[in-house]
C-alpha cells in the first residue's frame, strides 16, 4: 500500500512514521509512505501556501494553487482510491474505517493547517473527510499519523505476529481481554490461574468472556452495533 501525505510541516511527521512498526512495514515493502512539502508546489520566491480569508475573519487559509498542483501531479502518476482531508468536521475515525482504508492500494492524506483550507479544494478534489475526534488540533499532521499508523499495522504481514492485530480492541466490536506476562506473581498480585493452566480451550473461553464482560461494562454501545 502507498500513502502520500501532503503537509506544510513535514518535520511533524518524521519520527512517528519512521519508528517501530511503521518503519519495519516500510523496510519489508508492506507500505510506502511519502511526505510532500506543500511549499515545493509554490511558484513565488516566498513559497506562500496561505493567504487572508475573504470576508475578513481572523486566521489564514491554505491556498488552492499549491494543493491543486501537488494532488494533480500525484494523480497523473497513479490512480488513487481515496483523497483524504483531515478535518474536525469529517466522519469520526474508527477501526472500521481503518480496516476499509487498509484494503486500498494508494491513498493521499492532505493535512490542513492554520484556519483551514480553501473550501473549493474540499468540494472538487477531496473524496473523504476524516476527523480523529471532537477536538481541534493545530494541524492535520497528527491526525495523518494516527490514520497511517492504524492502517499500516493491519496490512497482512506488516505485524510479525499477524494474529495480534486481529485480537486488538474494536475488531469484532469487542474490547481486548486483559494481558499478563511473567512473573506469575508480583508484589502478591497473581495472574489468573486459567492462564497458567496450559488448557488452551479454557484460556480461549476465558478471554472471550473477559472481552465480553469488559465491553459490556466500559463500552455497551459497541455491543448494540
Ligand atoms: N477552523 C477549523 C479548524 C482548523 S484547525 C475548524 O474550526 O474546523 C487546522 C487543521 O487541523 C484543520 O484544517 C485540520 O486539517 C486539522 N485538524 C484539526 N482538528 C482535527 C481533528 N479533530 N481531526 C482531524 N484533523 C484535524
């Protein structure tokens, strides 16, 4: 899968995209992630990407031309399944959307900054608008990292232990059961006996029961879906 991220602050994306699972997924060829600096698509000496809003509101607005130029160039090189804009008024991001995106071949994520982006870009070029929650960030870069991370980790083969991603929270609309590691007793606190029993059928049954009980207690809304 290929992800192209367009931003005015490429530095914000460097570390999250180049460590841990995202790093390994790129090294093993499961994912390609490219970051494009919007200023490289300007034509003036000052590399202007924003301008004052019509109507005289406070704040600056990202201009159409550089965004248009960058997206058109990418589109001329390959077909994109989705051109995403990160925005607090988009659909709320969740595991279902991450699963959907992980099946795609090429996607673009455009990060907004400042007051937002000229609405004509959203009307004419963007195919999907995604919010990572009901709060406002300074820019779309952190949202793009959230999307890239959650999508890449479920590409088959990207995580060494593939089963691991499938037993995470929200797959099957259930929260994950508790996990423990050695020592079996720490500070007088014991690991549940069943996990030490070696009886895998019993262990699986316990995990299912715990997943269900935790979901019922903490997120009953998931069970209604
Ligand atoms: N004036 C805008 C907010 C601008 S915040 C409004 O009220 O809707 C600047 C940029 O940060 C946005 O264009 C968007 O790309 C990004 N952003 C802010 N909050 C976000 C969120 N919850 N999810 C995804 N992107 C967000």
